[in-house]
């Protein structure tokens, strides 16, 4: 059985079969995106509302284009110009949006659990587009899709995730997904940026980035989540970069055909050098392109579409 749930709130609760179902459906939509006419009537007459309480470039745009390619009506609620600035709560905003009868609300919020709260409060489908430092399920799906597209097999794949793991929803969703699919996950970063309870996760932890990179198949770099940190997690950006920045010399420790990934936005010269970000092993732009196919699959499936 593939993915037949009404909401997509996180990867943690998904089964391996559901993840495979989502990836398979994403492959079909990637086919659609290669056609001359990239629009299909799969969600004609349905409405998708993008409700973003945090900044976003890639995720918001790709959910919008995904909805449009599926022929849905897509409405973007920009929180800075909505009644949220007048003090309206998430629940009141959601109830008012729901009164307009949408089929899917895509929500990004700085509080972990906000999409789960919303899913309990409204009748329509809810998709988590990133909640605090908790989960970012469509990012993990598009990352897995990109690895598979580049000929990698997830079972046994050595994936090094480097940087601010503690505050990264991208890391958390990837750890759940890759763990369920049998990958070997290595984490490296300052010990202050490792999540609490990390020893219970299916991962190996390294304080030295070089050790995590040895013979890795995939190197996934993370941005330092300044907006979710207090002070004093590391001495300075310069020092952080010296120990945990991906340079071409460090990348040489990974396998020759290793993929370099980053969810964006990148801080060039801090967690990744410009030559690596733009180099031949970088699949960072493929991640962005694949986000569209994955989000088409997610919108289609949560709104009741079936593979046939
Ligand atoms: N764009 C990703 C996110 O929203 C990664 C990042 O912001 O660092 O979590």
C-alpha cells in the first residue's frame, strides 16, 4: 500500500511503504514536468492555501507552482500583510481560511507541532512545510528522490549530515527517512549543536567532520539556524567554518562520486565553499527542481488522489 493519509505532518509516523509510495508518485509527476505541456487536471476545482509564518523562497514557490501544475487554485497568505500582524491566533486564522472551503492548507510555522495542532482543528488536509526545529517532510522526500535519481540505493548508503543538527528540521526529517530506508547516517558538528537524545537515533556521531566524511556517498550540509539559537553555541563563524565548512579538500575524503547536498539557503564561505556549492558533485539545484515533483505528489495524494 502506498500513501493514502489525509495529512503529511512528518516523516516520523510514516511507514517504509508510505515513503516508497510518495517517492513513486513523485517519479510520475517528474515525468509530467518533462512534457511540453506541464499542466495536468489532477486537482481541478480544488483549492490549496499556502500559510507561511516564516520566511521561505524555495518551499513556498514550489508548493505554489506544484498546485498550479495540478490545476488547483492556489492562494498565498502572506502573514506580514494578513491579520496575523493584528494579533489573530493561528487557530482563528486557520478557521477563517477554512470557512472559505480549501482542500489543503500548507503551513510553515516557527513552533514545532503547529501543523499537528492545525490538523486537529480543521477539516481539510494539512501539509507541514516546516515546523520550528521539528520536521520538514517534503525536504526529506525531495532529498531521497534526488539521491535515487542519481543512481544511489538508500539501503546501506553512507550519508554524512554536517552542521547544526540540533536546530535543523531538515536533519530530523532526513534522519527519520534515511533510518527507515536502511541508510548509514553519520552526524558531525560541534557537540553543542547535536540534538538532545541523539544517542537514541539510528545514527553515528562524530565530533571530527573528516571522520564523518570518510568514504561517504552523500554529504548533506546544513545552515546554522541562527534564528533558533541562543548565544554561545560556538565561538565564532570563522572558527565554525574552519572545523565544519565543506571545502574541496575535505570533499576529497568522501567517495569519488559522492553527492553534495544543501537544502538552501546557503551561507557560502561558512558551511560550504563556493567552488563546492557550484562544483561537479553538487546536486543542490536538482534538489530544488525535484521539490516540485515531490510537492505535486504530496498535494495530489493528501487531497484524495490515487496513483491510477
Ligand atoms: N530551508 C530549510 C528550512 O526551512 C533549511 C534552512 O532554512 O536552513 O528548514
